[in-house]
C-alpha cells in the first residue's frame, strides 16, 4: 500500500532509539535494579513509582494501571500521535531517513501533528518579527527589564505585528488551512474573515516538556490596545493551560538532577531566575497552580513517596507579598499534601517580584531569596497567627482554633509533632493543650473535608491578610560587557558442556518466604527435602489454579489507577515454588542469551505449581520451537503472541520485572542459578516418580532394570546440570 513506512525501517528506528531517553524526557526515572528504571506513571496518578522501563527489551510497563508498550506506543499515548507519526518523530530524532513503499510519503493528516507544526511555524515567524523596525517597542521592553538579544533567543521571545492578518497570511501561504490555524488558537474568525489573535504584542512560546510549542503568552505594548495585559492561547487540542508549565522544557533536566523546582508567577520571572542561576524555575500560564500541574511536576522531578526518599525533593513557591500573592499561597497550601517533597515559600523583599529583584539587585539577591525560603507549613501558620492579637487570652484561643487544623493536616508524623511544639511556643501555651486542640481538629478534618487543606484554607482566608508592601525602587541592573543589545549575530553457554570448574558451577537457589535469596554458599546446597516440595503432576491443568480474569486491586499508592482485567503478577501466591517459577520465567524472558538450548527446553517442559505461570511456560515452549530465541522485544513479543490474550499482560510484566540483583556482574549468575533450580526441582520430581514405579515393579525383572537405567540417566542429568 503506497505511503506505508517499510517494516525494516521501523525495526531499525526502534533498535536505534533508547527508550529510557525518550521516556526520561517526560518522566523522572531512577535506577531500580540491573537494566531497570522506575518512575511515576504518566498514565495514572500515583504516589509511589510502579512504572518500569527496561532498556534491554525496549518496553515499559506500569504495575499499577497495566499500561504497556514500546517507544512508539509511548509517543502515541502521551503525544496523541498515529503510529506513523511516532516512527517519523523518532526517525527525525536520530537522523534516520525513512523509506516509504513505492517511494511515496504518508500523508500528514493528523490534526494534532498539524496543530503542533502550525504553532512551530508561528513561533519562528514571531521570532523573525522581533528584529524588524516595527518591533522596537518590544525590544525596548526587554532591554528595560535587563534582557538582551541572547536571552530573547534562548527563550524564543518574539513579536506579533499590529496588522490584523499578518500571521494568518503567512501561515496560509505556507500550506496551513484555515481550520488548522483556527483550531490552533492562532487566529480568530469574524464577519470580515480571519484575524490574528496576537497583535502588537511581545510573545513567549509556551512549550511542552519535550520542547514543542503548544501555545503562546503575549503582553500588550501599546496604550491603544484595549485587550488584557496578558493574553494566552485559548484551550485547544494541544494546549491545556492547567497541564503545562512555562519554562519546564528548559528546566526539566536540572529539576530532575537537583530534585528541586521553583514556581514563579510570570514569564519574565522565569527568564530572570534562569539568568540568575536558578535553572529550575517554571511558571503557570494564565491560570492558578493546580492538581494537573502537580502531577506533571512530580513525574519530572521524581517525587516518590517511599520511606528513604520522602522529603528529599524541594518545591519552592515564590509569591508576591500583596493580597493576590497571599491568596495564591493559600491555593498552593491546599494541595501541599499531594507532594512527597518538602514545600517552601520564598517571598521577595521590598515588594519586588523575581524579575524586578534580578533587575535592581542582581543575581545574588535572587539566589538569596531562594535560599531564605521558609517551610510552607510555617509560612501559613505565621500568616494565620498574624491575624490575631496574641497579647490577649481571647486572641490566643482564636489563634489556636484557627491554626490547629493546619497542623492536623500534616501527614508526616515527625513534622506533625514538631509543628505542634512550635505552635505551642509561638502561642505561649502548654504543649498538651495544643496537642488536644490539634487532635480535635484532625477529627473535624476527616469528618468534613474532602480535599487536603480545605479547613486550613478556610481558616487562613478568615484571618487577616498580610498588608502589601510598597514596590521598591532602585538602580537598573545594567547589561555588562561591550555587547550591544539586538546586535545581529554473546557467546552461548549450553548446559550440556559439563566442563565448568566446581567453583563456577551454578548454585540451586530458592528464595525464602519474603522473596529474599540466601547469601552465596556453594558448599551448602539445599537439601533434597527442600527441593522435594515440587508439584507431583506432570502437566498441571492451567484452569486448576487460574483465578480467572485478574482485576487490579487499588492500593493507597495508586488509588486513581483504572481497573484492569487480565492475568497479573499481583494474582500469584507467595509460596516458594511459585516464586521459583516466576523468577525462572523472568530470567528466560529477559535474558535468553544466558541459556543453552537444552536448558531452555528442559525449563519449558518442567511441571509448574502455578496454573497462570504454566500458560506462560507453554507459550515459551512453542516460541522455542519456532526458532532460536532472540534478544529484546522481539523475543518477548513472540511469547506474548503464543499465549491467550488474557495472559499476554502477564508475559509483559515478567519481561520488565526488576531482577533481585544489584549489579551486572551477578545478573547472569542469578539468572542461571534460578533456571537451574527450576529444572533440578523438576528432575527431582521425576526421580521421586521413578522410585515409586521401581517399588511397584517388583516381580517384573525387565521392567525393574529399565527403571533403574532411567534412574541412573536421570541422576547423571542432575550431576551435569549442577556442574558436578
């Protein structure tokens, strides 16, 4: 069919693309074992990471919601691209020239792709216009605020001409349709036809986390402009202001590296902070800071709620000291509990916003403001206390009643107790009395509040607001240097070898009841009684222990995960036999290159106690017959295609499950040991069966001898397997 991308090109792009790098642009990934990375799932809201990416197999899987796929699937799901568009995007990323069948290129008809291209073309147009004569007021605006040409280029700042049809004519002349530029929010439509949405304004491109322009923010420059001071792109299929943060594309890497994000209020604030060395600054775009912003921020910074990482990150809000800024602080506090990181507030001095602070007092003052941050809980408590007369008994009682819900909302027990003591000191009250008030407030919070911080926010709103300070004045921060602003410038290891040295022979390993593996002790192998707990049936019926469609059970860590149907690791029992079977299949699915053909075939014929895993074993057996195993996603896909659809998800989970080893050096030994354990267990089962037949064969001399020969051969297999 003309226009299709050749399959060989698709495979080549997939093999050349590092899935960890692509997903890492949107999700902060942390090492979670050999060959595994883990982060917060971008497809559902969770507090502890269950989203796993394995570079070796080129796949991701979320153990919370069940989302699974390769690098193309990820772009399709997150960027709303078609399959062809995802291949083209990644081919462009690595500089690979795609070939289309019959030499034809697939038609670029995706609405989302066209809107993104229209935004990119508009951003380029605006940047070009900033150097024209008409844009002098825009350049003056930037220079007056300390930004030179390089700063404008770095942030893609541009200028929208005053003409009604300047941009629309440019885009139409470059092949975009009226419907496309309307849908992108770049133009409006009136009685006289199309007109540019942004006219006579300084324009900032708003980019998603991958750096693609999805919308624009524009500031008016002329007195005769009757529009709002700032005008943003309306809601479009690609721009949702509640789900994007200005500057995050530039700050993303540092946010992930430093585990810190600074939230400011405007585009120039972001620019000033970055130029001052605060390279983790971001801002909302025409809307207040909300839940979707938090989800995006947590994924990028890796805000995990685990015992050893809670509170390791920092979220720093900067708010103006005026009434609007205080209301913004209250809104941020209302959602504070959604973060696992610590939250802080940094208030600029003298009523200056970060951009003015940078302009008048320099980069050092901005850095000092950030370093002088206060915990958000302390900030809110002091704000409420400031609204009461603490010199009177009545005032202290009212202050305690107003602040107790704030302390009651603190989930971290250590912080909860610490702020109870602080509050007692600030009020001059007995600690026990404060604790009782907090305990009573906690009950009211649980009974009456359906969102974190609601009662506390009501208390804050009722308290007197801090009076706004007068705007500070000072000398402008001059541009340094002589530069003029606006100046143009594997070998396989078969089991049958039997030539391993004794110290190198595989050790039969069995995990304990907690799933842990015993320390390496090759001189103390497990007893035969330990291995004799193997199943006695030769071919277990998968239906015998199959619990049917496995519905994911929501936990506190993924309470917003959608319900999913299908066999899952979560449905497996925790007994030792099942863990051996699970781990052996995991090793074979992830690293078939570690095993010889004989060992793979022996593992695929072994009896399984778990009916669910027996289905995967059967899929493995069929896949082996189809041809030699290959590495990566192709091997996993081959096995997944062989099992019934209900079990394909289980295959995917086993393919990305983290191995219980710390480094590459121990990975192959672990994989070999656990598969050898599975096969050795099955040989022991066969030995027990033969011994039973031997006892029953008394009186049949020929049959007795035949069974004895089988026992000898079987024991020889076991010794060879163990490398003895």
